[in-house]
């Protein structure tokens, strides 16, 4: 009887020991996965932010820079004249004012705090308004359904992904019209970004540098549990379908 009791105690102790080891191992693995996820999320955010900075820098050079250069020429002409050309002075003031407005809009577009303050929909709407006002593209933004709660980090990644889609259109598509559609469904948010540009052969583009940019969209959406599907043909424009579950 004593041997049976001793055997039972030993077996129970071993089981408890192995169970404890398993729980500790499981906790360590989970913590490691969470750490890796946070690292990947941070790296992805930094990559997107760097790409956004580069695109915005080019936009400032191409648009704001040209406006200020024109204003400088106008002011030089005014300075060389014996009398002040009021019409030219008014135009110069308007150009400087437009440049300042564009710079303020650009600064808002770079801030990640706007997601927390405004929410995803309003942040996208302001970005669309900024681009429309600059005359770069004509973008239509529509939402359908009741907006749902989405984690702030996911919203930020999604916001940057949509920014990247629009910047890709500006740089590569030769488009003049873009549509961004949000569809809040029961279990997920579906987004479509479409343009009327030149389109491309998707299989071929995956083999070059531009294709690497497309693959980044897949990787970033996968990181937050989302999915991307791209449809495009030469001469038929491009559609980017994005799906993000709420949980």
C-alpha cells in the first residue's frame, strides 16, 4: 500500500513538474511571439513612414516648390518696377498663401496622432481633400455601413497602406481619377482603391522593383491580420482590394 502511494506521489509530482514546464515554455513562446509581432509592426510602420516621407518630399518639391518659385519671380518683377503692380502683388500673396496651406496639409498627413484624434475615416477624408486641393488627382472617397471599432495600431497601418496606394498611383499609374471605397460589413472592413490609369501586367510587375512595393502591401496587411488582392491589366486601370477583420 505504501509502495502504491509512493508511486502515485511520484507520478503526480512528475506530471505536475512536466505540466509546469509546459506552461512556462508556452508562456515564453507566447511572449516571444508577441515581442516579434511588436518588432515587425514597428519595422513596418517605420518602412511605411519612410516611404511616405519620400513621397511627400517629392510632392513638396514638385508642387509647393513651384508655387513659391512663381511667387519669388512675381515679387522680383514687382521690386524692379517703379510702381507697385497691385494685380501681380495680389497673385504673389495668393500663391504664398496656397503654399502655406499645402504645407500645413502635408504636415497633417504625416502626423500619426490624427488617427487617434480623428479616426480612420476622417483622416482618410482629410488626406483625400489635401490631394484634391493640390490638383494632383481627383479622388472620390465613400463609406458604406456603420464604422466599427478597430485597434489604433491597425488603423495606423491601414492609413499608411492607403497613403502608399495613392502615392503608387501618383508615381506609376498616369491616372487622373481615383476612388477609395470603405465598406463596413458585419465581421470585416472591405476597402477598394481603384484608378483609371494605364494598368499593368501583375505577374510581370512582381519580378521588378515596383513589384516589391506591391509585395509590401501584402506583408503589411498580413501583419495586422488583413488580406490584399490586386487586379490590373494594361490599359484597364488597377483595383486594390483590402480586407481587414475587426478582431
